[in-house]
C-alpha cells in the first residue's frame, strides 16, 4: 500500500506534485477501461444494429437494457462489504467484471440481429451489469486513491481517458467493420479490456479494511444516513435533483449519434476516421484544459464554466443536422461535443467525489452516478421516436432547452462564490 497520505490534512502542493505522480497514471488506464463498455453500448451497438436494418425506435429501446447503470446503487453495498478472496475489496471486483466484459463484448458479434435478437439482449444485459459493477469498484478505488487536493485533476484525467476509450468502439471498430465482418470488430474491441485487466493486476489495494462496513445492514443503511445527516434533507434532495438534470441535454444529444451520422450520409469509415481525429485532439485538449482549470478554480466554479461549454456543444449537432453531409462540419461538431461534454463530465465527477465519504465510497459514489445515468437510460429510450416525429434539427434544439434547468440548479447546489472547505 502506498505510504503517501490521502487524508485532508495534506499541505498545499505544487501542480507538478499533483500531476506528476503514479496515481494520475492509474487514473488514465482505469478511466479507459471504465469507459470502453459504455461506448460499446452507445456507439458500436447502435451502428451495428442500424447497418443490419434495425429501426431507430428499436435501437432507442435498447437503452432500457442499460437500467443497471441507473440501479447499481442497489448492489453497491455488497462491493463495499465483501472482498474477492486474495485480491481485496476494490481490485477483486474490478478484475472479475473486466473478465466478464472481455468475453461478452467479443462474443456478441457472433450473432445476427434478425436471427438471434434474444441472445444479443442477454449479452448486452451482461455487458451492462458487469460495466456498472466495474464502475462501482473503480470509482470507489479512485476516491480512496486520490487526496482531496487531487480530486479535481485526477477526475479530469479519468474522465478524459474514459472518453478517449470511445476511439475503440466508435472509430477503430467502425473502420474494421467496413473491411471485415462485424465479428472481427467486436473481437478487437473486447481485447482492449486487457488494458484494465493488466492495470488491475499491477496496482495495489488502497482501501483500509478497518473502515469497511462490519455488516451488510451497515453497508446498506449507513451510507444513505451519513449522506443525509451531513447535508441535511433540503440540500441532499437538491443535490440528487441536480445529478438528474445537469447532463440531461447532452446525454440525449449523443444517444443516437452514430445512427444520426449514418442518416446524414456518412460511411462507417468516414465516421470512424473523423471521430478518431476529433476525439483524440479534443480529449487531449480537454485533459489539459480540465486539469489546469481544476487546479486553479474551485469545483463549484468549474461546474459553471464547464457547464456553459457543455450546453453550447449541443448546438454543434443541430448545425450539422441543418447543413447535412459535410466532413468538415462533422469534424467540428464531434470535436466541440467531445471537448464540451468532456469538461462538463470532469466537473460533475469531481463534484460527486467531493460529496462522498471515504467510509462508504462505493455506495455513495454509485448512488450519485446512478442518478446521472437515469436520463441517459429513460430519455435515450425515447430519442428514436422523438427524432422520427420532429427530425434531427428540432431534436437537438430540444436537447439544448432540456440542459438549462440543470444549469439553473447551480445557484442552489454550487454557488459561484461559495467557499469550499474539506469535510
């Protein structure tokens, strides 16, 4: 176990001390392996189904299979309470879920949607449950790994590595699918889970078993009681509502982005190539900008600043829908989306980490991140029908409007001038 202090009694350090340490490297690799399965579900799977002739309404309904992301807090106490023998509370669950994800992602491409839709649904459900469980363990591990003054930068690096992982299912796999069978694309994508498996085997457990809940009852009840007692009922409810609304607009906007690009006339290779370039530069830029800004300003102010960029990035897709087929416009829209939405996620993830207690990191982190997944699950399930009813351009204007209430809640949950002190 690292001997570096991880409590709030740490002295102020330079940005070099925060950025240039092995914990940030761990955040990169775990962020990548955390994001990969989600992008399989929201980018690779819709593209595959669309090219196989599945209608937009059905593709949108696949979002309902991602309900485990919304309800993961229900089994997160088990991950707080129990450890996998020989590997620990966090690493054990991480490794177990990563192995399931590797096999499930690689296997799903062996079936045809018009012949084996039921088996595909089972595999998608397995991917979703394993991915949600992996997120519980990784989020808790990261919260325990990072000191309070590293939360902003560490989460910025994690989030941008998370989004950078979309290059595999959203770019590389699409290009492979244009030249080989879809099965090859899924095999290659699944193999990238080895990144997380190797990292999990190399790192050490950082959680203190002495603070782990002593019973399942304590693991279930105490995290919720501690959260409410620390914040009070009024603020606790406002925080939970904020989690629901802050990313509602951009979650809807990217729900069916790959089918949107296909319907605009772009080929799989064009989509993959452009997304590779735009996602690469914008994720790197987002890491730099997000990391530097989070070192300079409070998490509250980052929520304001990054939220404005996030909401404006939705209009890039509206403009693409208005313009139609244009590789330059595709590059600009995707770049702006990755940059803006990535920054918003950075601030929100840091805010979530700030709201959690180290003793109940898995359960409280899972509860708050589950709420952020609610709009992605239920709203995304209806996006296909909304698009078919009002068209892409009006749909993205609607997404922009739905992003405004979350920004307004910042006046209550994260005032610009609020002084933040460690718990």
